[in-house]
């Protein structure tokens, strides 16, 4: 059930059997959520953090005219809001993009982990730092990369994040994003996203149709994106 | 809500919209098309060359043409000198 999460952690650090049991034991329940469902709203009081087991979810913020900015995508194995453990309410919403299965980890159980498992606590701290690093990279994309480079970068990022949790098949992966949602990640419109996809396809870099992304030329795509996976901290470094 | 499709023709060729967007009516679809053109033009401004000869064709699910939004209708150009 939490295999993706363990794969994500074990790509970076040693997680022993006691710690694995502590994570499993901290889960109070699992829920199946439909697609396009905002299940955490900004400002609401939270008593549990959500771990994504299967599916695709996002953090987003929006403006009064309905414009939405997706600020991070979450793949299986990610906590969507480990930061709600200390923040208690969020400054952003969290929504499913595809039907998703999530596990709830009550904050009181996270408190117990911080008291009994100092190493696992540091690993969880690393996870929130990793989210911050991803946000910084998205700021760079939204502020400075061209639409083509921004889209190329997102596909490179998702490839690495899905690869370490075993969800890539060769150079391809499932990605249940509509053109509109893709546009909301990139700060452009759906038509612009479609045009940008066509450009990447015509340059032989990527194919994205019917919820499946195929990196046709990984090195070429990384070059267009100026993708350096350093910000994903993929190396093993015991905390 | 209806599903509208936004097919783009500009200097880069023809980009067919296979997904479309759910919108309340054709007026909302035109607003969406104009926003899309402006989004595309921002990129062109960054590259230093603006081509206003493109257009967006709005169609329904069956491909019936409901409206055409030329690029030049999405922006107002002020070219002449004079008092602002």
C-alpha cells in the first residue's frame, strides 16, 4: 500500500523495518476520491496529512476571476500536505486530477513519530524541504523559462519523480492531465499549451496524448528545458 | 455548459484542438480565444517578433464552425506618434 512512498524514501535514505512499521501504523484510513475533487480548501483546520497512494493530485491557488495556478503536482508516494502538520491550515487548495487513492495520517500520529523516531522525523523534514525545492524550480520556470522550455522541464521533472517510484515504462509514463490542467501548471492557456505540445512533438522531443507521455529524445528534451535534476535530491544521503 | 474547441492557425501552421474546454456559451468561448491569443503573443514579444496574421476557429464537438477570432482583434495597436 505504501510501497511508492517507501520507494521514494529509500531512494534517498535507509528506512529500517521499525520505521516502515511506524509509517504503516500511523495511517488511520484510506479513501478513494473521484477526479477533479478539491478535498482540502485553503484555510480549513486540518488534523491529518494526506499521503497519495495512487493517482495524481495537485496544490493550487486561484484568483477571484477564476484563473488558477497549479503550484505542484503530486505523484504516488508523495505526501500532499506533510506541511499541514505544522501549519494546521493551508494557504492553498489540494485537488485530485484523476481518481485517486489516499491514506490519511493523523497529526497526532505524526507527533508520536517525532517523539519516538528521530531519524524518520529528519526524513520527513527532508520531504518538506524537497517540496520547497520543487516550488523554487517552478518559480524559475514561471518567471524565466519560455513556454516551450517550461513544458519540457515539467515533463523531465515528472519522468524523474515517477521513475524513482517505479511508474515509468522505458521512456514513457501515464499522466492523467488535460491540456487545460497542463496549462494551469505552466501559467499559459489551453490553446497555448496545445501549440507548445505540438512544437515539442514536431521537434521530435515528446509525444503526449490520451494521458500518456513518451519522451522521444530525453537528452534533447533536457537540453531545451535546461533540466538539472539536482533540485530533486535523487542521491542517497543518510540523514 | 458546452464543450468548445479552439483550433489555431498561425505562422507555425495548424494546431487542432482535440480536447476542448467546457464553457457556458459562445461569448465565454470568444473571451477564452482572446485570452489564448494574448498568451501566445506574449511569447512572441519575448522573441521580438509579433505575427498578427493568425486566427482561432471556434467549433463545437461536431466540428461546426461557430466563430473566428483573428489575432489582430485580441490586441489594440497604437503605432502613430502623438499625444498619449
